[in-house]
């Protein structure tokens, strides 16, 4: 028995919901072959392509659906949302205006407009246009005052501009709106640290970690603050947590390595400095080898490093120091003038 268009549509929707995307696409295309101006088939095929990361194709089908039936709120919402997600902010704003002119004034559209400004702010922030990003985030907050992520994002911009008290207020507002927003707690901790309120900062970092136990950045900030307060054992443990979750987190490796070095645990410090593998850590690794009395290893490393980078001034300084203590030329390219 031949299926009706509605029956094929329902079957396509079922296939899409069950993750059988190829079959769903085949069925939608079959409908469009029979009825090229079927708005639902165009809309659903657009949504399907978007879910498969075929954004441009998806947008084209969503636009066709909207042109075919502009009385459907969901068509406007779908099209505008994908325009926002794909960075077409001006086009999204134009369509938001058109939707309002057609009488669509539900909360969905206010939320979409706020979302557009928030994403525009993110884009501007990424381009380093912080003043414009601030304006976009503020507009997003006007439209959606209860958006914790918008208040958090505004706080970041204010923090970058060293408007620390304003940033603190933004982060606290984000937390008041969403008490489990780990990033806001961590960011607030950073502000408090910058304001010299280190003990309060520790509380915020700890809360961020409680909410998100694998929050490496919060552990790193916690460790830095603990170092400043002289709580080195705790700082070492914090840096270890960072490295547990992000093994190549260079600054945490460097910081933990220095704590181990200061404790006289030169072998362990050397491992951290070697894994860190930055110009700074390479020099610190040489100091570990010096403390361990491994002169031949030092000679080999200095020769290798000098061939790779002749401009490492701390390396040159160590090389000169070591040559003087050994009364022997290192045979490298450092400090030859």
C-alpha cells in the first residue's frame, strides 16, 4: 500500500529521532521530490543537516521552510538560532526584527536576541575588541538579566581592563543566579587574589573545585595562591591535581618542579622540568643536574641547547657559571663575545 506524505513524514521523523540519519534524509528527500514546497520536510531536513555539521546546507533548507511558511514560530526560531551559532550575527538580528514585525513577541525571541548579543560578544572578545564585546554582553544582560554566563563573560572583560571591583560584582551576580557555576567561582577567586584578598580567594577556588572536581585551572590558581601564602605542601598537591588532569600543563609542571627543587628533591624536580620543556624549564633542569653532580649530562645538554637556541640568556648565564666552576670551556655558542 502506498504511504501518504504525512505517513512518510512521520516515518522520517521517527528515523531521525532514533539516529538513523541516512534513512531520515532519504525519506525527506522523497517527500521533497513529490512536494518541493513542503515546509516541514525542508525544515526537518535543514535541522538534520545542522545536526550533521553541514551548517550551510542546513541553513539553506531552513530558509526555504521559512520562506514557504513565515507564520510558523518554530521556523523562525530554528533559522535564527543556527544563524547565531554559525556567527551570522547581523543576519540573525535582521530576522529577529522581521519576526517581531510579524507579531512574534514570545520569550523565545527575547532569549534568542540575548543569545545573539552574547555570542557576538564572544566573537568580539576573540578578536581582541574588548570594548565592543563589553557592549554586547551588557546588551545581552539587558535582554536576559538572569543569564549567569553573560554576567560571567562581562566580568572577564572588566577584569581584563583592571576594573576589578566591577568585575567582582559581575562574578558575584553570576554566582547569585547560578550557584553551581564553577567558572564564576574560579574567576571571582582570581579577582580577590588580585585585590590582595588571598584567603577569600582560596575559598572561591575550593568551591569551584567542589563543583567541578577536574577543574585544572582552578587547581592551578589555588596552587599559585597557596605559594604566595607560604603553604607549599598544599600548593604542591594542587599542582599535582592540575597535572593529573592536564599532564602537559607547562606552568603547573614548572611550579611543582620549583617546589620540589627547593625541597632538595632534585630527581623529581628534573622530571617535571623535562616534561615542561620550555626555555625556562630547560635552565632549571640544568640546575637540578648541577645539584645532582651530573656534569657530563650538563655538558651534553648545553651543547644541544646552544645549537637550537643561542638567545636564551638564562641558559647563557648558567653556561658561563658552569664553565667557571669547572674551569673548562663548554664548547657551545653561548657568550662567545
